[in-house]
C-alpha cells in the first residue's frame, strides 16, 4: 500500500524542521480535505506532520484591540467565540455557512486556508487537470464549470477557492503568521492565495515547509457593520455559487470605510478593491454600491455555464451593502 | 383462542429499530470472516473502446496484494442474461466508469493503492453520449419498462388538438438522477468448495441467488445469500449489481473470503441511474378546462449494454379523461452507463411533466388547478376502459386543499411577497400502480406457543419485517411478540423483489395465507400444538400471477409552498402536504416515513439533485455526496402527511396498496408549480437551481 510516515511534534520548530527535510511531506490539520485527497489518490505525501494539536489553539485580544487566532483553533470554536460574534460577525457567519457541523468540529483555521479546490477534474485522477498534473490540460473550460471561476482565471485553470472563512478574513484585512526555518513572516491574507496564471498547481505563495501559526485581525472599525452571505444549491453542506463578505462604515451618509470580498468567483478570495476605491467618500446608497460593484465585476470573463455568477455576486453585494448602510444609519453600533 | 385487537393498522415501532440505532444490525460489509480480504475496483477512463493491455506489475509489487483480476485472467462467468453482472468478461468498454479490473488485497488500503497502480491501455473509440430530442438514432422500443407498450393511440389526437379552444404545448426535461442509498452496494463472499455464501446488499436475494447460481454454474441450493438488513436501495439494488458478482468471482479466484463495498464515487456509473427524459406534453381543452386531446411524448436514453426505457408517458394513459390520446417513447442507445430503476420509474419524471402541463392549462383556462383536475376525473381508466378498483384522487385533492388552506391564496402569480422573498404555492396529483408478484411463505407453530414465519422478503429500511409480523400476528390471532418473521435470506421461501411498491402485498399475501391456514390447523388440533409443531406452506402463484379486470392504482395530492429569494434566486420550501389514498394503511408509523421520504426525495429532484453527463468523457460529474446534492435537513421543512382510508376488495387480503414510491410522484411538479405561482416563471427543466431563477427574474 501507499505508506506514509506520521509525526505529531510537540512544537512548531520541530514541525517545521520535520517538513523541511521532507520535500513531498505535508502538514495535517483537521484532515477534512487532505485525507480525502489521499484516498482519492490526488495527494500522496510520504510524511504527515500533524499540527492540529500544536499549542496554537487560543483566540486572544491583541495589544491594539485586534484578535489573534491560533491556526489550530477549530472552525466551530471560532464561529461561536464571543469576541468574534460581537466584533467580527462577518467571520462568524462565514464559518457557520461552511461545510457541516461535523466538518467544522474537525477543521482548523490553518487547514481551512490551505484546502484545495473542489473542481471535479482536480479530484479525479482519471482525468486531465493542470492543477494536479501541470501540462495535462483543463477540461473544465469546456466541461463542468458551473461552479468555477469568472475572475482571475487563466487558460490553464478555472478553479475556485472553496473557503468561506477566507472570504471573511480577506474583508477583515487579516494577516497570516507563518513560521519557517528562515524565521517568521507575516503575509496579508489577500496575498496568501494566488491566481493560477501559468502555474495553477501552486495555490498559495507559501514556500514548502512554511507553517501557518496564527491569523491576526486588526481592531474592528468603530461603528462599522459586517456580514457574510452565501448563495448555494442547497441550504446546508454545499459550496458557494457565489458569496460576499463586507465591512462598511458610514459617516454622515458617506462611505468612510468599506471592504468587500467575493467567494467562489476566483482561485482566491476576491477583494473588490476597484469597488472599494470607487465607493470611498461616496454616498452610501444602493445606486453608488451598484455602480461600484458593476465596475469591479466588469473584469469577469465567464465561461458557457457560469455567467450567472456575475449578476448573482453583484446583487448579493449591493443588497448586503445597502442593508449594512441602513443598519449604520438606524441602529446602535 | 380469544379475539385480540388487530395489530395491522397500529403504529408498531420497527422490530429491528434498537439493533439499527445501536449498530448491532449487520449489513453486507459488516460480517467478520476468518481470512477476509478486500477488493477495490479499477474503472474505465474512456467511454468506448477496447482494452489492449493491463499492466499490474506495480500493483502486485506489494506482497499484501493477492490478485489483480481482469477479463484476461479472471475465472470466466457464464452468461446469466443480465449485462449488469457480466463482469470482467470482455475487453470491450461500453461506458466510462465500467469496472475493468479488481484489485484484491489483505487490507482495504492495499487494495485501493493497488487499484490505483494498475495501468490500463485502451484502443479508444469515439463516443456518443449527448441526448437531444431530434438526434439521429432514436427508435421506438418494443416495450418500455414494466412491460408497457411504447406507443398508444386513442381517437384522433391531431384533429382534436387542432380543434381545441385552449392548448398547452411544452417540453419538460429531467436530468439524470442517482439513487445513492446510504449503504453503498456491498457484498462479502466466501466459497466452501462449490458452495457460495454471500452477504449482499440488495432488494431481493431470491434473484441474487439464482443469478449467482447461473453465473458460476452451481446449484441454487449451494448458494446462500444473506441480506438481513439493507441500508436503502431506491431501485438501484432491485436486481443484482456488479459488486456481488465481483465479490463472488474474486473469492473464487483468491480462495479466500472477499469483501467489496463499492466506493461512493464509483456507484454512479455501475449501479444504474434514472435516465434523463425530454418530454413534450400537449393538452387541448375547451374553455372550461375539459381535456379533449392529450399527447405525452418521451425521448430518453439507454446504454449499449442493455435496453431500459424510462416509461415516462405511461401515467398520462390513466390519469385524466382524454378522448383523444397519444403517448409515445423514443430511445437512443448511447455510450453511457446503463440506466435502471429509481424510485417510481416512469411515474416520477412523467408526472413532473404532466402535472406541470396541467398547471399551465389551469393558468391558460383561468381555472383553479385543483378544480381543473376534478373536472377531468375519468369514470374508468381511459386507456383500457377498465373500472378502477378504487380511485380517490378527488377526495385527496379536496382534503388536501382544505388542510393546506389552498383556497385562501391569491391565485395570481408573482404577488406574494415577504420582504425580498417571493412566496407561492402549488399543487400536483400523484399516482402509482398496484403491483403484486407471486411469493411463497411458510409458517410454523411450536408447541411452546410461539410461531415462526419464513418468507424471503427484503427490508430495505421500509419496515417490511415489522408489517409482515403484524400481518402474521393478526392472521394467527396471537400477540405480536409470539411471532418471529425471518426474512432476508435466499434460502427462505422465494419472495419477490422489494420494488414497484409491491413488497407488503406480495409477501404479506402468502404470509396471510399460510398463517390463516396454520391457525385453522391449530384450531383443528383442539387449540393445542402437538410436540414437533405444525407447519404450513403457502404461495400466491395463482392469486398474484394472473391479470386483473381492474385498473389498480394509488392516488394522492401534493401541496407545496416555496419562497424564492429575489437577490440570489434560491428556492427554499416552506411547507409541504401530501394526502394519499392507498388502500388500508397497515402501519401508520412506517407508512408516514415512506410518504415523507418520497416527498423529500421529490424535493431533492425538484431543487437540488442532478447529474451532469460530461460530453467529453461520458462520465457523471457529481459522484459523491458533497457534489450530488441530496436535500439536507436544512432544505426540508415540516412535511405533513395524511391519508384517506380506502376499502378496496380487489387488492389482497390486507386491502393494501404500495406506498414506497407514490410520495415522490408529483412532488417535483407541486414545487415547480409553486415556483411559478411565486415568480410567474415557468421552469420546465429540473433541478430548479438558483441560476435558473436568477437569470429569469
């Protein structure tokens, strides 16, 4: 059988050292994706370094009023954490919309960020896939792609990132803490994942052996509202057709701070920077939201069966921003 | 004997409920055997071609791997007349996903790794997998599933339709659907000389036994098939499927017990699916909604291995008064996996089309859709002129309308609103034929006052074991706990398949007969069972084997309320109600589960389920339960079920009609009609996904 070595080191340094010496090894978090991929023959690591029980299981306030989330914190724990629910509702809502209770109980923050696309061709070793085997081709462009990317795709790959949590983190300007043999570094969440270009096999900008140890959220904007919404084929346990996470702060009827991120449109959580820039200082109205989001989505290049994602994402974002603006105007922070 | 209160009609809990919830119930892959080995399939990566080489050298390098069986080296199976089980016999590949080799190893993991290491080379040939209504190669089959004629004509449809004041002409499409029972297709097989024992997951082990005997050319008496508990089938285990032939073949080849549980992602290609249908329905009526002309024309597909024709037009032959009628089926043989039975084959997709068209006709006539159906109630079965043994569709519609509050609604489409949600309701009729097949049973009375009844029934989760015990206890006139019913073994008196909603009638009848006879014998013996007991055997070859002068069907009415999100296009169900008339209900508890289960599966068909046949590969895209969207709990609202008790003397001694399938029939149409009421959009292609709604709003 395809055997692999399993290690459960007690600290991050040991974990990093173990993987540094194993070019085809992998870190194991909750295993909800990697173990499936191993069963399917898509992933075949010869070493699994289990990092799910490293001491990265805390959710703590930072000195500046932000939040530091250990990479081993379970999705279900994070979703119901009082500080997350109170200050970052977009994150709690995104987590709760993902997967199923059982999967959320197992999945870790670090693992969630590194899960792989659910493109059916990627998951089937009997078919070509440039992400799984570079150079073999991308049947999704002509085949089953209703769920796949409309933004930032390339001729080589139209996969989407399946994470809900990452969309919220993108909207929250989260920073990812990474450990490696070369010392720690900090990566903005929006720079963690990469678009396929001509190297679709590389999902992220991490180098082999780098270990996510925490995710840090900046302090919440005073008076800002946030929310997450996901459209899907069934009411639970389904990946997004499109999703949106947004943070909005309105002052005297004008947009003072806005973050919008889309899920299921691209190989990474899609920060709508064009829309954000267009909205800054503009009236917080449905008309300006609609203009800005249309501007953002003008870059979309849909395939035969996924063009619906463009109006879907637009309507979700506009409706959400309108609701957040109304809540800002009407309610207590 | 004193007279006991009857237990049929009582809500008796499943006899094996505790075993199931505690894990004590053993399914096909649960039987530990000494020396057990494990198998994993290798499946074709081309849709059509011939195997030119199999390289198993890497797979066999692991000493834990016992064999890689292929058409070239496997013991050759005899022809049992069923292409589904003709495994590893030929180098020809007829569809993507066909099992072309089987790895057998000491552990599951080793078998899986070995299967992944087998390299198969093909001489690939161009494939043809796309069904359209006007494609070349469509032909008229000799008959369609369940033995119905492909075409029926009454009167002069064309003339009557042309002369009709109001017409509806629409095409409805149902995507391929998969049964996906929770328990995968699994078997554990062991040989002892020429004697074969198989623990198998199926809907009828009598046929599994005879098929295995034919495949391996051994006596049926030497084949033991055990299927005591089965975790669902929905038709996909109705006849033997490849797993059982493969497990037995592998066990013979390696000389050890072999367990094969088909991996979920291989089930879609080799265990059957509901074939896609393209159905054109034309209705011609007068301004009052009386149908004069009805045409229902189905185009569907089958595989090159077998001809299975989904009989989608058949229910239009008996539902409504229609003096001029045309019902047809055309089928194309494509390089696709073989279709097969899925819960209410024919009626389920066919009634989606007909009952959607009825809703369109009601709109066109400006009539209430409940009233339209009542106006077209036929006095006798239109197709045959036979009287109905009982038909209470109108009562179901009226009772359902009352309970649902149907007549309180504003009938205009797209006016119901709740913030960003559009609200609408819909109705559809349900029907399912009464099937009954000959079966055999034995009953013993012990001198200790206990009874044992033996019949090869299969409980696929329906509650069959329980209801048969109720039938036996009543016929014997003894309390339930004195009766033990043995089912689920091929060596028991032959029972028919758990399919066609026929089980309770088919197995219950000989059980009733044997137990009634045994009760008389006990009475004749002065009420005392002698030492050695009393034994009775019964069958229904005569009673159930012949035809009937009646048209026998169960009927129902389904009502649904949906909400449609105008932002996302998501359709969610707010409530459903089903009212059914299906003879006497023998166990309200298990019956309710059957009705609700069928309606839930219909909800999935309407809104979430669908398999995409990839034209490039000829393969289904959705092959696991993350991508094939069976409705989740969050999709299913409270479903309300009621029934109208029917006293129908033309059925069987219990007076029952089957209830396993009728719940799915009409559910999708009720939901699609509700979507129309909510939005004004007529969606004629299932499933109704958010994109369909969004692009139409």
